[in-house]
C-alpha cells in the first residue's frame, strides 16, 4: 500500500493557512485536518472545538481516529505534549551537532508514529487521498518527514511580513475554546523574529527536497485562487478542477473537521477570498518601520516592496524559489 500523501502548509502564523487548508478540503479526496501539531495539546487537553461544532474528542471523525490508538486519550495526550517539548524551536540550533537529531528523534518516535495512525485512520474512513496539515511549524514537519512513512509535501506559504505583524496585533477571541481565551498577540519585534526564523528554517529543512517543496505567496493565491488551487493539486499528486467552483470571491463550504487553526474555521459556511490590505492603515508609523527593517532580508528575498504602497515583484530573486513558485506554473 502506498504511503498517505500529506500536504503540509508550513512557514509562520497569520499567513492565511487556515483559509487555504479549508478551501483545499472542499475538493474530494482532500481532507482539511488543520494544525495537527496542536492536536493533543489543544484538541484533547484543552478540549478544543472542531470546525464541525463538536468538541474534537467527541467529533465522529476525530473520536474514531483517537480510538484507533488503544491508549487512554488523556494519558496519551499528556505524553504527546511532554514529548513535543523535547523538540521545539530552540532545539533546532542543536541539530547540527553530530548525532543530536537522530538521538532526539528516537526519543520522540511516538509523536510521528501516532500522527501517522491518526492520519491513516481518517484517510481510510473518509476516503482521503491527501491529508492537509496546516501546522506551519517547520520543525514539526521535520519530525513527520524523518519519523514516519508519510509521503510529505511541503507547501511554503508566506505573506508580506507587515501584514503578518498587523494580524498578530489584533485582539480576537479564541472561538475554538470555551475558556474565554483570546488569541496570542505579538509585538512587532517578536512577530519579526518568528517570521525570519520560521521561514529561513523552512527553506533549510526542505531545500534538499525540490520535488517535495513548493513556494507560494498569499497575495498571489488570492489574486488567482482557481489557478493556484489547481497547481497545488498537481503538486500534491491529486488534480483539482477549481475554475468553475471559484466563480467570484465567496466560496460556500460544507461541514468541515479542521481540528485547530484560526477561530474562523468553527461553524464556517463560506470563505471570502480577499487581499486584506487593512494593515496598510492599521499599523502605526513606528510599527511599519520596525516590521520593514527587521524583516528586510526576507522582504526582498520574497519580492515584497520596501514601500508599503509599492508593487511586489513578479519574479523572485532566488532561482530555487523561482523553480518552486506555484504562481508561475
């Protein structure tokens, strides 16, 4: 039996990954799984709400998948969360120490092993060919790639860092939890640090896998969603015909089972595809300057203008990114 194909949407947060995830999930046989890196910590320990409206642990899709692992769900979740702490972003700096990665992957082998069981159960029950995981964290994609038999394809989704920084500043209730919690907020320096780190590490982890890596700017996606979805389908190995479905910018969606992600995933009945340029007026002058200066290397690398009013380059400077750019295929 062929390994299950997993389309992993990677990079950093607030890039529109949940929208891309759920749009793809509307095309059988794709399945919108959401941010599976947080499945145990949020979905089980925090009793998060699935996009269908049920608690993740009560959702018919996820409860069946959890039952495929015989261990008690609460004990299993506690163990998975503890193991995750052994390989988080600070450990990436130690990966170039000889033997570190191999030894650490042996310690946390249960993480990719149980992820693979969950993905395969959903695939079998829902007749899925491509499971979409929008976790974004590049180090989690590395764990899955090196520790499982999954056929992982990495879709590197980026967005103008000033738009990302503006999104991190917005105060928004976490609709996926019943605790009254709000989504995390980040200052411009912190958002910039994560933006630079996550995107650079994404390229480092996947640059040696050109047939498993694709690059996409959010702005290019919303400018021509039907074409980009079809190209993503080719990259993922299962064709998508989207031009007739995406006639206009409002896309009706059916019942989803996205486990974690942006709060808008819960109870969603349609998706509005838009550029969302509110950051151009929302950001203070100080934040605009900080986000531009702190992210300048990647701002230029990804073809974004230094002046917010400017136009992004259609051709990327990096020859490797040009070859992997989905918007040009």
